C-alpha cells in the first residue's frame, strides 16, 4: 500500500509483477494483522503458491528459465466493474493462461499444461 513506510522497497516494475501481487495477498494488513513476526514464512508461501499457479520451462539453447503462463488481472467484464470503486485491496480476479504451441512441445519429452496435467510425447 502506498501509505506503508516500506512502499519504496519495491520498484514500480516489481510491484506490477504477478509474484508481487501474490505476496501482497498473503501479507496484507501490516504488523498488527500478521500471524508471523518474520517475513521468511510469507516469502516461502508466496513462492509455493506462485509455482503452483504458473508454468515455467528452461530454454534448451540458452539454459534460461522463463515463465510460459500469461497472467491477466480482470477488473471489468463488458464494461461492468467486478468490484466496487473503493473495494478492499484483496478483491482481485486473475486469469492465468498457458498458450501452448507445438514448437514448445518439440523441445520437451512432455508438455506441462498449467501444472495440472502432463501429456507424454510418443
């Protein structure tokens, strides 16, 4: 939240990342509302949740790991706002998509469809 004394710890670019949004959903409320005294537990749970929501793979040529999923934050459907104008910061709706291409599957022994199902290539 902008009024937090730690708001500037993260850059504008970092605050736009889905990983940051997952983190803020877990730690919203400040020191008076938090169960844990240390941030380590929140970071651990954020990583676990993020990994279960998105799909990533390693580029066989460069060795770089990249996220294949596209994450969209939905605020309105057909010009109808989902949440009231001044709604709670935890009122969020995300759609996570993995745009599967046959080229991506050619490099792998199997294809991960959103982390839920594996189709093994013959």
